[in-house]
């Protein structure tokens, strides 16, 4: 009788110990899933300077490392479509075909910035040179080829412009920055819209290409007389002068926190799909920079990494916005934030 009770007691203790081990293992696995490991993304070079700030800051939040490959918006869309990354990033919204091919992807506005017009030109100017959308379109159409062209001189009275060849520089890879740039030029120039149009890989008839925003910035910086386009962060970090672009109200503005904020505020309707266009704001926004854009994170709605992915994106949309201010990214406004958070909630395991 005593021996039987002893055996039963030992069995019960062993079962309890086994249960404790299982619970501990389960808790460890759960903690590992939610607070460790890494998330891999790829795409937009426009947003890469901001993502690099997030990469440095986010591991301290919950131990998750962010790996990001700045391969261009087109590459990012392809990578998330193939599910070789956890998230893609693009400055161009998904086309209907891309939505279909991505099989259950959503696009979420997660950053706001401006595409700068960079130049490498020696003049006597003590302030940014002036340019208009129609003149900029003619440069990229090959119709204006010298910096002392009358059209440019008329915009910059009193400035000594050299008789120097203009070298337009563009993105050679699929690019959301090209999409934003051509979105603007198509809005202000009928000729540009018909001959080149809105595209992530526009068929510019003149100029030289650079891969990624860093490539365009590099070509501009090293080519006398060059003009190119990239996120303002690349102009700031590479110490490249930018032009002031005339907006619809007739004011010349450069991409900064106030002018980009004014551009976004001019568009009240943010829709429901996540796609938001804010180029060429109306005259009612006199301080707006006319080549501003949202950039998007692209997520699969069904993913095994739903919890850590949603946690990171929510942080990027909220606390993470502060890291972009010094690079002239603007915290996304409340109406867009509300939309982004609503879209993020649809992601699940």
C-alpha cells in the first residue's frame, strides 16, 4: 500500500515537472516570436535614409533587427510579390496588375517627403536658383540644353548663369522617385505628359542615368552643369544645392518641413486604398512645395510574421516619425495616420 502510494506520488511529481518544462518552453517560444529575430525589407531608396535611422533605433525597442535592402521601388514590389522579404517599400503606389500579382498585399503610407531638384552649377547666386515645372519639363525633354537659356535667365534676374551644357540625370532603375517626379511634370506640362508621361521608368529622351537615389546624387555632384532629382535627404547629406520650384500660387519653395507639410495639408481626401497624390498643390497652398510625396510600405495581409511586423510598422508610423525630421521627412498628418493604422489592422497570421 505504501509502495503504491509512493509510486503514484512520484508519477504525479514527474508529470508536474514535465508540464512546467512545457509551459516554460512555450513562454520562451512566444517571447522569441514577439521580441526577437529580424524583419527583412527591400525597395525604395527615397525612404532609405529614414529606414536607416529606424534600423539603428528599433532593436532597443523590443530586440528585433531590421534588415533593409535599398534596391529601388520596382525591386521592392517584386521582392514582396515573390515573398522573399517581410515587407516592400515603394514611393509609387501599386498598379492594378501589381495588386493582382502580389496576391493579397496592401500599401500603407508610412513616410512623407519631398523630391528635390539638385544642381551642380557655379553662379553668383546667394539663394537657390529658381525653376518652374514647364521649364524643368523642357530640360528633361531636351528642349532646353544650356544654363544661360533665356527661359532660365528670365526666372533668375541678376544672376550670372554660365553658358554651360545642362546634363539631366535620372534614375536608371525602377523608381518611385521617378514616379513622383514625372507625376509632377505630367501635371504641369501637356507636352511632357504626352511624350514621356507618368512612370517608374520613364523614357527620358536625354540625359544620363544613375542607379538609386545615391547614384543620381553622385552623378550630379560629380558632373558640372548637371541637374537631377532625389529625396531631399540625399541633397542635404551630400551637400548638393537645390533649386526653388515655383508652385501653383507663383511662390518659389524648396523641400522643407513647412513646405512639405503645406503640400500634404492641401489634399483633404485621403481615400481608402492608401494611395495618396499630393503633387502640384492648388493656389490655396501658397507655401507648399510642389514635388512632395508619400512613400509606402507594402505588406502581405496574411503572414506568419504578422505580430512582429505590425509592431514594427506601428512604431514607424508613430514614435518612429521623429527620426526623420533632421532629414526633412515630415511626420505624416493625422488623417493619413488614421488610414494607415486602419490598413495595418487588416494584417493577420
